[in-house]
C-alpha cells in the first residue's frame, strides 16, 4: 500500500487561534447577512409554487418571456438561465400563484405552458422538469426537514455520550454544531437555494463530520493510555492527528472526487447537493483539527481528567457523594514486603 504523509510531525494546533478567528468571522458574516436580508432562499419544495425548465430552439429575450407571463397573470416570476443559452428555469411562487396551487396544482404550470407556446409558436419551446407544489405540502416538508435535522443531532449526541468520555463527546458535539453553522453561513453568502437535496447534504455532512472527529478522538484516547514523558495534551493531539493523517487524506480525497464528479456532470437537481458536500468536506477536515482539538484542550483544562475521575471513583467506593475518600494505599508488588507487626 502507498502510504501518504507517513510519520509526519506537523504542529497543527500551533495555529488554532488564527483558525478560530477565521471561522468566527465567516460565521458572523453569514449570520449578519441573514439578519439584514432575511431568511434563507427556500426552494419550491418549501415555499410552494411552480418550477418549470424550458428549452427554446432560438435564444429568447428574457424581457419578452417576463412580459408574456405578466400578461398571462403570472406576475413576478423568477426567470434564470441554466446550462446553455437556450435553457431557462421559470419559478412562479408569489402569494397569488401559491394560492392558485392550492386550488389546482397544475393550473399555474398549464398557464405558463399555454402562454409561452402561444407567444413563441408550437415546437419553439419544450418543457422538461416541472414541479408544482401546494402551500400545505411546502409547509409540511419544511417542518419535516427541521425535525430530521434536530433528530439527527440528538441521536449523534446520544451516540457520542455513550461512545466516549463526556469531555470527548462534548467537544465532538460542539465541533459538529460549528460545521452546521458554517454551512448555513455558506448557503446564505453564496446564494444556494435551500431544497430537499440541500437538506440531505447537511444531514450527510453532520454524520461525515462526526465520523471524522471520532477517528481522531479514538487515536487520542489510545495515546492517553500510553502517554509519553513530558508530553502536553496539545502535543498529544498533534501526534494523534498526524498518525491518522494518511487515513484522513485518502478518505477525504475519495469523497471529494465523487462529489466533484457530481458537481461537474450532474443535473440541476443534484448540483446543490454536490456544492454543499464539496464545501462540507473542507469544513469537516478543518473542524476535526482546529475546532474539536482546541475545545477538548479547553474542557480538559477546566475539568482535568485525573482529578475528576479519581474523586468520582473514591466517592462511589465509599458511598459518600459529599466527601471523597482518601486514596487507598498501594498494593505490594514484586519483592515488596508487608511491614512486620511488633
């Protein structure tokens, strides 16, 4: 097997303060943008409305398309070019059109089809993907997406609490929360439309990020059982990250290659998923090193492992939760002899 970055000695945590400053600034910028411009740009699945993809035989004038739809009663439709200069996406989701969806899901789509066919002529425009979702369905999908994200976070927290010492679990959960915040900021700053595929990407990222952190923390726990003399926790974390680096690079490269393939050749429906996942690979790698590690150091400094665990064992042994018992005398080993009685 080819070993990449084998026996490395990078000092990753040496620059954790700079990394924390960069990620905090990115999150603050994204959240402030939400506060200024409003919530995320929800897709048709969550808002209700109609989405149609139209292919024209000749390059159309967007102003003509918009004027034609306005005259047909589809005012304020979003018209965006995608793919070639002959392909356009039409989104009709104003309040009036969403209410029309409630009466008949296909009514708005039929109006758009009829208006454009009459304007440009039969055969001059063809329609591919068509989605028509009523407001009730959109609201239910939005509630379901939020519930899925909350449940996934809860089960992840439960698993980490069982799998690790609570210090490790808390650091991993906070690191995963960081990844979700950074991804939400990315979605807003880069105008990614929030659809069901984007929600699926966020849920995938949640599991991917937690798994990446768990791999490193597993190695940290193993190294804690065989500590080196005069090695600080920061140095132990650096050593653990370096030891898992070959595995991390191969895993991230494989996932990124598949994601980039989707990004380049997949259609419009899958592309938002690929965009969020490609960004998520970098975020997960960043947080498992520069967020989870420093968080573990901070938690360990506030609640040192040796003090809390020794005190807890003493309390449980004596059945007294208020006053820990004194540590037991060491048992004789080897040629040690018990003192004789006088």
